[in-house]
C-alpha cells in the first residue's frame, strides 16, 4: 500500500506569510509607540491643570467702542492661574488658553522661534503633541492688533485637534468664546470667523502698526468675509484679534479660528 506523500508548503508562501507577520508586528509596534507618545503628552498637560485655581468669569460684553476695542470689564480680570509656580517650571509660559466644555485648556508658551515648541511639550520633552504657543514675532502680552497662536491637530483631539469642530455653525453656537489668562487676569475673545486656508495665506499677516490703521481695518473685513458661515459677529478696526491656527488634512492647508477681544 502506497503511503501518501505530504504536500510541502511552497517556500514562496512561507516567505509571504513571514513578511505579513513582520509587517503586522512592525505596524503594531508603531501604533503602540504613537499611543504611548500621545498618552505621555496628555498626562503631562493633565498634570498641569492643578495650576488653574479658579473658574472662568461669566462672559460680559460691555461697550465695545473704546480705542482698544474692549469693553469696561476690569472687575472680571481676577487672577485664576498660578503663574509664579508655572514660571518656576518653564519661564517661557506667558498665559493659559481655554475653551469651556472642550479639551482645550493649556498653558500658553512663546519661544525664541516658532520651531522651539512645535515638537516639544511644556516640560521640554520631545513629543509630536508639542505645545500651544504664540507666534514668536508677536508681543507676549497679546497687545498687538493681530496675534497668532498655534497648536497641533492631534488625532485624539488633544491640543488644537478639536478646533476642526468649528467647521459646524452649531458647534460655534455652543462654544462662541475662548479665554486667555495673562498675568493681568482673564481676557475673553468672541469668535467671528472660521475657515480653512493655505499655509502661506495673508491670513497670517501680523505687524500692523495700530488697531486704528485703515489697512488693518481692511484686513479684518477680508478675514471676516472668508468665514465658512455667517457667525453674526462683526469686527472692525479698533478690535484686537487673536487667531487660533492648526493643521488641516492637507499639509498645505490650515484651519483658523479668529476671535476679537471683548475684555
């Protein structure tokens, strides 16, 4: 009686299976590394929340006709951030930014150049999350007519990842303001325009001489007109503006949210 010959598995198939297994292991390790890096960044910023020692003041819109485009709301500028303790950890901290009922609640940094905090966290650790930071050429006290703040669009929605929600007008209705705490207290910004633009767009123009400069007034009308939808909020020369900027899906695009200071 003849014995059945065992069929050998082709060498090519074995090699293909080993390659697939290797790719799976490699991809798994890469994903694990990304997850770990995300967690490290999130844990670090969660730990810094202890330096926020008070609640945001209730939004109050005063007479917005002053030369600086701000209402008379000095009474709400209470200090709720432990700046001395934060500065002892990193002297580059200049403020704190928060959008209520979102994950955006982070220290605000300013480095010698814009690359410094692009891939480094508050503690100086290298991390893709980076930091939330002010354009290096802007004044740290946000007294320029136009100030730009950058943050990464993280896949876990940390940092400025949740800004993309402003593509929806309904999200703006629920989150119409962002707040920035400086050493003189809390300042509120009312969002008036949200849109996607090129990374080299004139949206990023800074260096206007005065909030009352006609050229600045024209610039404000341009960025107001670019909004993906009508926010119902007007802006004009005399208003100080802060732009929140993050990456879009295309590497050549950015998503921006403009807010005018109301106090």
